[in-house]
C-alpha cells in the first residue's frame, strides 16, 4: 500500500503490517534540538568558564541516537562542553546514584532530562530530596514536561526548571493553540491525556490536510495516494500552522516539519512559559 505517514514515530508498520512510503516527523532529532538548546545556554551563561551540560535519559535506542559525535563537536565549537550521557532503566524509581554522579563527579551546570513526564516528575522529586535543585539547571526534553510532572514532584520542585520544546505554549493566544485547547477540552480522557499530544496532533493534521489538498489538486482523486501526498509535503513553503510552530518550509530530504526549538520556563503554577525566541536547529542526522 502506498502510504505517507505523519507521526512522531514510525508506527505504521507495527499497526498495519506494511512499511510506509515516508514518515514525516514534527520534531527535529534529539541532537538537533540540543544544538538549539546549547545556543540558548551559551547566550545566558555569565561565568568566566566553559559551561558543562549533562544528560540523564532512559535506557533505549531512541535515547542513544542523540549521543552523536557531531553533537559533541558542534557543542565544542559553540563553547559548551557536552558531557557523555548517563542512563537509567525505564522502570527506575530512584535516581540518586545518577544524580549524584552528574553533580559530584561530572560537575554539570545544566542537566537535560530525556524521559517521559512521570519519569521527569520522579527525577525532580529526587533532585529536591538530594538538595540539588539550585546546584544545576534542569532542562526537560520536549516530551518530558506536561501536567503530570508537577503532580508527581510538586509545584515547588518544578518551579523555575526549563524545557526545550517545539510547540507554542498553551498560555499563548494563538489560533492553533486555541484550536488545540478546544479539542483537548472536548476529547481528553483523564490526566493521562496531555495537552502536548493535542498540539502535536493538530500540527500534523494541519500539514497532512494541506498536503492532501495540494495532491488532490495536482493529480486528481483517482491518482491520490501516499506518493502524491508525500510529494506535496516537499512543496510547503512558509506554510502557516496557526502559530503552533514557526511557518513550515521544507528542505528536500529533511523529513522534520519543524526546524527550530524554543526554551520555556515553568512558573509557580506549573505552566511552561516561553523565555526565548525560536532558535534554528541544524540538520545533523539527515533522518
């Protein structure tokens, strides 16, 4: 079957037993987002020494993809030391050993947390228990912060922590954000339905709708299929997605629908608020 798949992960083959023609992802890869994050770190760093960035990530092949030599080289070029990754088992409930190592042995100034929200919440709870909250700056990955984190860690634990992410904040008055909020309010099923999933779905749906419309206009209904839709995606230039992300301009071969990252900071109510402009991410992995 001729399929163009829009997703943050390649699930079509698992669900439907066939390989999609092409998968379009609405986030850059870890290494790419981290370069954008490093740009921010270098911009705000004030001490007369090189800042050190550590990582605490769950043990998985997807986490290890980010530990790319090009990331470390580009960080060095920007004047930031990116430390080797530290990992924890996916089922971990105590992070004391890893956190102490990152602080005492590696002496990191910033720590990037690559985990699901429940894991990030548990980590931040341990961060406070170990007295490390103000020893380092804590940065959640784009999928690592949502409403679950303060519920687990407490508002005081997350107040002031950072997150790198690829969508506009739900506190912003933007068309795409408001539409995502309407869908979230109407269809969410309990606390396990994060607002981020509705932002992501709205974003992907907007792109898929436009690509299908363009393909239909070009080839007609009888020839409409994954190939025509995938080809139409490459034609997107300065395409508005309601402010959910910056407008989309595709670069042939790069399947990421978003080419920038943003830094947000958690306020005392647990809301993530933007504190940086959109920063471009390089095309490192090709994907």
